[in-house]
C-alpha cells in the first residue's frame, strides 16, 4: 500500500535530489570541469562520513540498506530522510520510492548544487556560472528522464539574459519541466527589466513555469541583524549554518519582493500565459501580498508614467498565474479562507526532514471540514493549472513502465 490514499490524486510540488560530490563535475564540459567545485554538505544534517561511505560503495546505497528502505512501505516518508533516503541520488531507486509514496507526479529540485551558479558573487565569471548551470541541468534531465512521474526542475540564473535564454532552450530540449530562478535582483536589475522580456516570452511560449525556491537567494540575513549582545543563535538543527529564528521570520521578503516587482513592472500583464510557483518559501504572507498589491495598483501604479493600466486586479492576476506551497506547519485552511482555494499547492519536500513525517495528515488537519472541491484544488488541480500537461489519467506506475 502506498503512503498517499488511493481515493484521490496527489501531485507533489516539492521534492529533492541529494547530490553526491561529483553531481556537477560529472556532467560538466571537460574544459571547465576542473574549475567547477564539488558539492559540499558542510552546512547540512549530512556528515562527510556518510557521504564518504556512499561514494566508497560505488556511489550507491548497499543492497541491505535499499531492502530496509523498501520494507518501510507506506511509512517511507516517515523514516527515509536526507542522503540515506530511498532514491536520494539514484534514479531507479527514486522510482521505487515514488511507487511507495503514491504521488502521481513529483517536482524534483536540487539541494546543494545550486550554491555556485546562484551565488550573487561578481567573482564568478559568466562562463563558469553558466557551465555549472548546464551541468546541473544535464544531470537533472538524466535523473528524471526515465520516469514520467518525475518532473525535473532546471536552474537558470538570469544575470546574463542571452546566456539565460541559451540555457532555457537547452533545458526545453532536454525535457525539463520547469525553471528555478534565483529570487534576487539579477545583475542589479529588476526581474521586470525589459532586458528579460525575451526570457519570459520564451518561457510563456514553451509553457514552462518559472519557480522560486528556498536556496534561490542567501538563506541568512546580514550579521548586523543577529548582533543583539547576547551571543550567537543556533538554527533549528542545533548548528549555526542554516535558517535561524530571525531568518525564517523574514524568509518571505525575498520572494515577495521578486514577485511584487515582476507584477508592478507588468511582466504578468505582458505575458498572460506565463505561469509560476513559489515553493518551500512558505505561504503565510500570500493573503497580505494580494491585498497590498491591489491597493498599490489602485493608488500608486497610475503614477508610473508610460505604463498601461492593468487589465485585471493584481490579486486576480496572481490567482491565475501563480501558486504557493505552505510549510507543513502553516494552517492552509486559514490561508484559503483569507484569500482563495486556487492559490496553494501540496508538497512533501521528500526526502528533506523539513517536510515532516506525515504531511498529508498535517494538511488534512488544517483543511478540517472544508469541501471536497477545496481538497481537490490543493492536492491536484492547482498543480495542474501551473503544469497543464501533467494530468495522469491512468495508474501512474503503469505509465512509468510504458515510458
């Protein structure tokens, strides 16, 4: 029996690869391979010793470990976590994991390999930044290419518009299903700058959604905000390298700013077929975002000289063109009541520990007595609005076997 109940379709808007050290190097162009760094687990729950054992076994889990993971059955999501998870880095094992999870489709993001290509550092040359980007996308396409249930997410930094379009065309040709862009100002420009219109136009034309995701901008706030005279604060995992209380409190500011300026600059208006989602960045901020953008449009945007009036209220535009994943601890029922049932997506975050041991149970508790239509929207239909070609009409496992 699978984890996800069989009586409804579940589409998972967030899962991850746990990259091995050579994730980028293995797929990089030979002339730049030596300049691309290995993937580091220095700031994570995974230890160097764990990684070394796996690499020493031929970059695979032992047969005994895999058998023990498979034996978990519908409890896989409860206990199979991080780099020790079934299918964390092996594509065949990931298909077995998806059989046990029971999701119809699953978006697949990288975890640690985006650090260099997404870095805002001006010391990284465009050639090297986009070479690492291409290596990531090649590897992601290979990982997801054998199972149509796995929807590989490309990465593309926007800093160099011409290079970004070249990578976009390569990602489309490779069969990747979405593009993760960093939610920071690309090379001192708004994402709504006219320089990026060809990129957004190509995305809309191809029907490829753009995605924002945690890790698409620096996780931690400036050190000055942490200096309260009381000493260093640990993160929720007991270290100091990941999100701390002040970081998580304002995590929404980056994606909220990115989407606000995109909308105010008219990107969604110019490209009404463009779709996107904000993933693993929380959703508690979404109702207030809609309200605020509506009154900004009513009271301020008319002063933007040369900008045509919007054909829709910003809240209507975002309901049509965007979606958001709540954290497993956020009351999605309240968020729906405050805004719209059309805005939110189910996600598991497999195999990251942040996704929780039983996300469906948590979300069901928050949905409470709300209607079947609300549940269908959250677990499936909102995902299919962003990814309209991904609806599964037959048993997912049979479709995978036929691919």
